[in-house]
């Protein structure tokens, strides 16, 4: 009998070497799995690197007579979800939620993923696990909580993509992209009653050309229409905090006016509700697990 491993959905961190040993991953001579330097709470995230890119990174390549060591850019990201599913219906409904977001946001605003279900046998039992091969988004994290007050996009590009002068075209592109993002996410909230988690660290990325992309596609929560503040599966008030992120994007970046009279924001961002959401958020951070 082979050694039983600890359930990968409970382990804080997996290495690339451990990934290729998983029963549902086929080792390949062409690809290499490297643990991504950023991880979330819901998934293990791996860069899928082409071996020849990795070789250039470690041994270098000579360009114009100079040896350079270009960092290998992932061909894809592999995501292994920690979520436990007890039935196929449950897992299918999770995949359906992803297709819903794709339908509303469109492929321009989301890191496209091919979701797949595997039969994980490492613990000695048959377990269904959801994985995804996802488009890698090369860019910088848009942190809505840390935007500067005056010219947030100018400051963002100067600090995240230093060198060169202010690129007006890129700023216009990102303004349009963020406006489309907010518009489409709001349409999704109204028409489907769901919102994706926009509050988590690294969930939104802006590329060098200025396009915004949602990369965290697996935390989709129901929007509450009443006074209750819904918590997601980890106990975080994702719905309220994500709507706050939309508000911040509109207020600080898009400079929309009269936002507090907007029914969506007046409901979710009333002083009393915000206070309650804030205290639920604090409780969440106090109870974080070791890998949070
Ligand atoms: N496709 C991707 N391209 C680039 N970065 C990604 C991609 N997917 C995830 N990341 C980064 O990995 C980290 C964790 O990903 P995330 O999707 O938020 O995981 P979780 O679902 O566990 O919260 C984030 O910082 C995110 O920016
Ligand atoms: Mg996340």
C-alpha cells in the first residue's frame, strides 16, 4: 500500500514537487510547477512554467552579447481549490457560478479559466476536488484600500510600473476598463443577485497596458437585500466589503458624483451597516487560520 498523504485541502502549503506526485497530475517533460509567490485562502496556486523558459531563467540567454536571466513567465496558473464538495451537483453549481461571472464581465475583464473536476485519492479515499487551469495575468495588484487620494491611477502606474513618463493612453485605457468593470459587476448584482469577492488581496490586477482583470474567480457570494450582513464560507463579510470596493473605484478613480444617493450604496454603505460590517471584518482577521 502506498503512503497516505494528509489531505491537500487542509495543508497550509504545497510545493511544486508535491504537486507532480498527486494522483491527478501527470508529470511532464515540458512543464514545471512552481508555487506562486502569492497564495490565497481558498486555493493552492501554481505557476505552470515551460521548462525551456525556466532554463533561460536559471542558465540565462545571451541577447546582444549580454547574458540575461529573464524570469520565466507562467504559461498558465494551476489552481487547486481547498473547498470540500460532497456531491457532483455541488461542484457543478460552483462551476456554474464561474460561468455566470464570465458571462457578465466578459473575457476582457477576467482571467479565463478551464475548470476541471478530479478524483483525488491521496488520502486513501475518493474525493472530488475542483481545479482550474487559468490564464496568467502579468501585472500589478490594484489595491482598492490603498489608493492615493488625488490622482490614484497616475500614482499607481508610477509606483508599480516605474520608469518612463506618464503614459496618458494607459491611463485612459485603465479608466475605461475600470468603468466597464464597475458597470458590468453592478449589472451582475442587479440581475443575478451575486457579487464576486473584490476585497481580497490580489483579486484585481492591472496589466501594463492598463486593463483590469479579476483573477480570483472562485469566491462568489449572494447579495443580501435586507439588513443581514452575509458572511462567506470563511466568515468574511465579502458581500458588503466588495460593494465597498465598487464604491471606492467609482469615487476615487472614476470620480462619479452623488454616489451616496445611489440605492446600491445607500443600502450597503449606510453608517450603521458599515460599522457592523467593520466589526465582522475585525472578527474575521482575529480568527484567521495559519495560512491566512
Ligand atoms: N491567473 C492569475 N494571474 C496572476 N496572478 C494570479 C492569478 N490567479 C491568482 N493570482 C494571484 O495569486 C494570489 C491568490 O489568488 P486568489 O485567486 O486570490 O486565491 P484565493 O481564491 O485562494 O483567494 C492573488 O494574490 C492573485 O493575485
Ligand atoms: Mg483571493
